[in-house]
């Protein structure tokens, strides 16, 4: 079966089991430690990834792998709790299957969240970072191979991956809530190993402010389909070449959990007002 047919099959199954998703639904991908937001969704219905035909099954224990439909602050949301990483062995198409499914279901606005290491020395651990742009350093892209024209064009533009109006909304809401919000460039590497001091120095010199193992390939697939994106990182550790500290998965999960309250509050406030933007999408 062709890739786009597998995605269509996944979308059709979700429709069948959970009903048609509400028009104007926002998509949300919750990264490491940020699942609390999906757990708090109202009127929720969910499916396990393992039950959705075509969905890759994630192997990372910290990523539960559930698709959750419900509302947040009155806005209909379809959330992906758990993602598929390249380092698990998925190729870029498999890693973006779930995001493609949201696009196939009509999601026009997508919020991508992740846990990331701060490369910018002035950034505070525990703060959220608004992703203003990204560097995909994985060496792969979900657009490799045949292009499915109904989704998007062969050579999609990437001059504004993260929507300027959504970014402004995030900055306004962070100010209103008194949340320190860093802004910067997110870099995706393949992982799963963390970076050496020399790599960290190079990535910083390349222009990245934060680094992680997800998001860019999802953003590329979503932009290809014309979705409008907001990206938010939770800065779980500082990744500084001259004072490297060990960043174990336990530390990343613990820090993400601690910092997730601010990020969840911010996302709630954004979702409350995103309706106007999703209605237009
Ligand atoms: N490097 C890569 N991925 C990460 C990091 C990091 O320092 N922190 C959280 N995810």
C-alpha cells in the first residue's frame, strides 16, 4: 500500500471510532514530560496507537502512544500523546505518519512541543522556548521520495515554517501570564546519543539555540500540507561545551515535568484564543 493510502486508512479508522473531528480543531503533539496537558483535556476520547491501522507503534516508554480527542478551554483539540522518533529506527515518513494523519483529517493549525537542551548560554532551564525557526540536521526529510500532489508541492517553501501570527499570540500570552519565554532556533539531530562538547560547540556556531531529537521533520511534513505551526520547546538542560553536564533521560523527564506547568498554562491560554486562527485555516 502506498504511504498516502496508509495515512488515509489511519484517518478513516479514527473517524469511524471517534466520529468526525470538529471543524476548527487544533492539533497538538506533546513531547517528553508534557503529557499532562492531554490528560487534562475535557470530554476526551482516545485510541491507542497500536489499534490504529497504519500507525507506527512507538517504543519509547516515556511516550505513551495515544491519540486523544477533546477540548481545551473550549477549543476542540486532537492530540498526539507520544511521537515516533528517527532514533527508534523509523524513517522520516514513518516518523511523520501521525502528523500526516492529522493533516488528512483536516487539522489546519498544529502545536508542536518537545523537550530540548539549551545551547544558548543565556537561556534558563525550565523556561519554555518559542521556536522561531529550525535547522533540520538529521540528514533526512519526510518529503524524500514520491510527492503526493494533493498534499502539497514538490519543493515547498520554508521561509516561514512557524506562523508569525501564532508566534505573536504566544509572546502576548506569555507576557500576560508573566512566563519567561525564550525565543530561538531549534535544531533536530538524529540521536539517541547526546552531543559531545565539540558537537555542541559546532551546533551553537551553526546558529542553533536549542537542540533535540524531534519536531523538524514533523514541521516539514505539516508545512508541506499547508498547516500553520506553533513550536514550543521545554528547556530541560543546558548544553554548554565548556561545562558539559550529564543529561540522562531521567533528568530530561524530571525537568520537563517540573517545567511543564508553565508550558501547559501557556498552551491553554493560546488554545483559548486560537479559534479565530483555526477557523480561517
Ligand atoms: N540534546 C538532545 N536532545 C535533548 C537534549 C539535549 O541536550 N535535552 C533534551 N532533549
